[in-house]
């Protein structure tokens, strides 16, 4: 059974972009857990947060992660908060190799500052909120098998992920 490539990191780290790129260049199927939640509920992430709250969203996220973790040989991009529940990390690690897409708070902010669909960044000082979330979650992201810095080209990041992934397949 081929192990999955699992991408974790904060919003704006490039998980979806990299996941689609990897899938397009390798022929591997791609799944984005946030997109799967939207398909399952018929609501945007922002609308789920507004209507049912973050806890309900996290429950949906755990359900979707459990489902997608049963697949093999695919690329999975998770939501930035997937690491908040141990059960999610456990499910993902059973069938995949986790890659933390490490990105500075400044770069993350530059990537998401014009995206009004980010429910966690709706307060008074979203850049500061983003930096605080990154600081709080970084130890959780560090549970990944590999850390890849995303402050380089998409091609360089993809090459590095595939090199690390091939090393784990040889074990």
C-alpha cells in the first residue's frame, strides 16, 4: 500500500497549491480536507463557523480526516487547524508521511491578507492574530515527519517533498 503525502501547516503556507501541483505532476489523486467539508455540508468554511461555530467545524474536520486517511497513494492537504486534535494526527500518520510546510508569519500574512474568507482572521488585528496562532500551533506542526520551508519556488518545494517521500518509501 502506497503511503499518502500529507501536507500540514497554517493557512497561507501553500498546502492546497502544493497538493494540486504534486498531483498534477505525479498523477497522484489529490484531496483537500477543507474542500471535502464544503462538499459534504454545502456550506463554506466561513458559513460553518458563523452558523455552527468552530467546535462543530472541528468535528466535521475530524470526520473527513478519518475518511480520507483510509485512502492510499494520494496527496492530502489538511486545514490549518487539523493538528489541534490528536486523533487527526494519529489517523493521518497511520497511512501517510506528514510534511509541515513551514512559513514565516510575515509571509503567511502577505499571502492571506486579502482573503476575507478566513474566519479566524476576522478580528481587529488579523496580522497579530495570525502570528499568535502560528506560535501556538508550531509545536503541533512539528509532529510532522519532515519540515519543508516554503520560502522558495513551488518547484523547489515539490522536489524536496518528493525526495523526502521517496526516502520513506525505501525504509
